[in-house]
C-alpha cells in the first residue's frame, strides 16, 4: 500500500492513466512547439496545504439598513456591497439606538415607513456621526424629498440605480 506522498510521486512519474491503467499518449501541449526546445517539467508535485488561511478583508465602512421588508433590505444590501461598503441588518429584538452606537455605521439607510422612523431616531443617527438616508419604495420622489429636506438629510426612492445610490452614500 502506498502513502499519499508516494502515490503523488508515482502518479507524477507514471505514463499510465490512473483511472483506466492504459498507456497515455503524452501531454496534450508538449508536442505543439514544433521543434522548439521544450522546458523540462519537474516530475515532483507539491502537496496542496490542507489548511487554508483566509485573509479578512476590511470594508471601508458599514451601512446599517432599516427596511420594513426583508427583500428590500437584501436588495439595498447588494447595492451597499457594490459601493464597497459592508451592509449590516438589525436583529429582531435589538433596539436601533443600541445598534447605531455599537456599530458606528458610516450611514443608516432607513425606510420612511419603518415603525421606528421618528424625528428622535434621525437626531440619534446624526449625533452618532452617521449619515441618515431616508428611502421609500412606495412614496413619490417629491414627497420623500420634502420630508428629507425638513430634517436636512438625503433621500432616494426605489427603484434606483447603482450610480444614484452611490452618490447618496458619498460623504
């Protein structure tokens, strides 16, 4: 019986197909050079590491998304990722103010129809140093813009495109 390393060496030096046992006709690309010198390929094959070390990528910032509907939140999350930011979603029983103070998001995108969308919450977002952004999938753009201007914040309506959404999140 061969060990894994011995099997690797045998397979690398073998001219038979390990599945069928038949003789191989040679490497598919070795005879293409048409008489040019072919670089000798080392018969030793290195074993791949069994443990992979993943590099943690750090996003430029986080965006907390507060939407009434999960589908809308997921779509906004994809737009946030396209902007190069990391979307965060609120847990069911977690108070919004606690999440804002803990996460310190770059922006908070909040549905104007969300039950917690109040003047006090918008002020809390501003005091935390985050950018409040109001959105609505149902309201008319002029109506939403008027409400956002009253609070001195940005807004957008759905549907939106990646460019428009990106401009809204730019600080």
